[in-house]
C-alpha cells in the first residue's frame, strides 16, 4: 500500500514538473515589443553609466595632473 502511495505522489510531482517545464519553454519563444524596448533601455542605461565612469576617470586624471598628484 505504501509503495502505491509513493508511486502516486511521484507521478503527480513528475506531471507537475513536466507541465511547469513545458510552460517555461513556451514562454521563452519570441520577445515581444515591450521586452525588446526594455532591453534597449537597459543597454542605453549601461552605456550611459560607462560614459559617466569614463568622464569621471578623465576628470580625476586632469585633477591629478593639475595638482601634481599621481
């Protein structure tokens, strides 16, 4: 009897896992326009952050050169 219950639990859990896996794969097919726009915004923000870091590094170098630090 116990083996039958364990088999049923296993079957239910396996079916649930299979259904979740199929659902996740189906959701990963094509990107919609909102997701593409979001990725473009993320990329633009990352590039802006990199530009700000570069500008800060250049300003720091100029201050070091002007004050004789280094």
